[in-house]
C-alpha cells in the first residue's frame, strides 16, 4: 500500500513519463535485489525481509503510474472500452513469463528466474526512457486520437465508427 501511495504521489507531482521512468528504475533495483538475495548461500531472515519489503514497495509504486498513464491516453468518448482494453493488455503481457517461471526455476534455479526478471526490468526502464517523448501526447496527435481509435475499433473489434467523416485520409493525416 505504501508503494501505491508513493507511486500516486509521483504521478501527481511529475509528468507521467518522468514518474514512469523513475518507478521503472526503482522496480529494476528491487528485482535486482531479489536476484542478489537468491545468490547468497544462506541469507538471514533480516536480509530476506528487508529485500522483500523493498521489492514490494517499488512494485507497488509502478502500478498507479502505469494506470494513470493509461487513463491519460484513453479516448474519453469510449473511455470504458478503451481503458479496459489497455488494462487487459497490461495484464496479458505478464502472463507468458509468469506461467513459464516454474519451468525457468526448474531449469536454472531461482537465480535464473530473478536474473531474467532483472534484465527484463532494466530493458523496460530503458524502453521507457527511449519512448518518453512519445508518452507525452502533443495537441496535434490528441486531436486525431479519436479518429485513430475509431478506425482501429472498426477494423479489429468490428465496431462501427461514430461518424461518417472518419476515413483513411484522416488516419494518414494523424500519422504525419
């Protein structure tokens, strides 16, 4: 809970791309601490409790920032559907490695699982830094976002566009 409160405070105090960059780095550090702990032959109870609390704090901080970012980028006219789709994709993205973690642990041990998780967290933090300018939507793209969303929904979800003016030409204009 403390991590979620801290993440929410970061999301309110800084641009969301900056807040996400920081919590992604903290999350990577927390998972790397678990990796370190898995390499220690006989960790004491104090080390296990400390590292676990730190990791949970940082893991809790990333959730409100990611969800605030998704809310920020949701088309308000179809907000419930759009946000639900984004939240579902966020959860589905975690499933493959979560399901495979038992096999990875059997093959490589806990250091292998936490080592892979650390590398993936570091890669995510680097990706956030790289795409940070795109996370802050400019007025030009925001003006075309409903058109892009309508066209995507009409093709993928087979939902009729809200207005007849939505066209391929407008989608091309949104990309330029």
